[in-house]
């Protein structure tokens, strides 16, 4: 079995979405099997690209230029699923990137267990969205998608705690806020395949946010930092703009993010 950081780099350097996620799933299975056998596999080091390899399609546009479609229409629902597929593919890369990028910081094995498991979930989420799109006669790449999804990764390329603050604890937490409404859109349209897929995603994303919170707190403890203060400082440094309510306070609480972490960030200072 190759070192985990090398696995991560290989996923990042695979362009096609279905291939990337198949490789991600294969490596996660190898990791889990080794861990179940009581091994402590090598983390190693690697040379991750600044930006992950991506397919030629979708065309990436600035958010302003991505056409907005009404969610009430079939085209609007396809656009929504396409946007989620794009987010999930980015999430696959974000999870492997954190593994590959910060090997200089010594972390307990449990950290890697969590990130590999979440990367595997994201791979499944991407495929679920692709399956839904294909069942509707579309596919990932058929529509333009947001450029700039990778910005948070580039902004925090040198700051492990900044990465944890911005990616799982802000961006993935935002997913918890918006997914219930999205599920409602597909319920109203009686689109059961999409409802089932989004419910899987919604349930599993709570754990991803919780992993972020857990390891962020761990690192604050290691450096004797106040977690709330550190979180506010890092989000203000690396995240562009303010956080937008309404928040899913219940799911955020379940994921270990208390209200005094995010409410103060709804206002710029
Ligand atoms: Fe996901
Ligand atoms: Fe996630």
C-alpha cells in the first residue's frame, strides 16, 4: 500500500470526476482495511498541485456569469443538482488536499481516519448527484459551473488551522444551512431519487463539520489558543465577506459549532 499522502496526490492529479471518485473510494477502502487490521499506515509526504486536475467540462465561470434558473422548473432542478455535483467534486479534492498539504504537522491517526472517511463520503455524494443528472438526461459538465470554488484552498495553502476554520467549519457548515430547503424543492417536484440522495448528503455532512470542529479544537489545545477567538481571527483573515443567516443552529450544534462562533461573523469589523 502506498503512503496516504501519495494516495491523496494521485486523487488530486486525476481529472475525470468518475475516475477521481473511484480512485478516492479505492484508497479509502485500502486505508480502512489496514486500520481494521490494526496497522498504522504510513502518512508520508507528497507534492500536491496548487490546483487539482479537473475535466475540460464544465466550463468554469465567475458566479455572476452562471445563468440563474428558477428552481421550480425541471431545468432549474437540473441546474441545482449540477451545482451540488460541482461542490461535491471540489469537496473530494478539498479532503485529499488537506491530507497531502499539511504532512509537516504531526497529527494522531484518528485525524486521517476522519478525513479519509469524509473524502469517501464526498466521492459517493458526487456520484449520487451524477446519477440523478444522468437519470434526467443531463450529466456533470453539461452546464457551466462556478469558478473560484478552490479559492478557500489557495487562500489557506500555508495555514492548516485556517483551512479547518474556513472549509469544514464555514463552507461545509453552510451546506447544513441550505440543504433542507433544497430537499424541499425536490420533494415538491416528487423527484424521489434526488430527495433520497440529498438526504444522504445532509446526514453525512454533519459528521464532516464535526470533524472540522474536533480537530480545530484539538489544534487550539495544542497551541493553547482560545478556540472561539482563534476561529474568528482565522475566518476574518481568510474568508471573503460575512456569514449569512439563517443558520441551521440545531445541526451546527450537533456538529460542535456553538452560536457564538458564527453569529459575530455576520457583521464585518
Ligand atoms: Fe458532500
Ligand atoms: Fe462534506
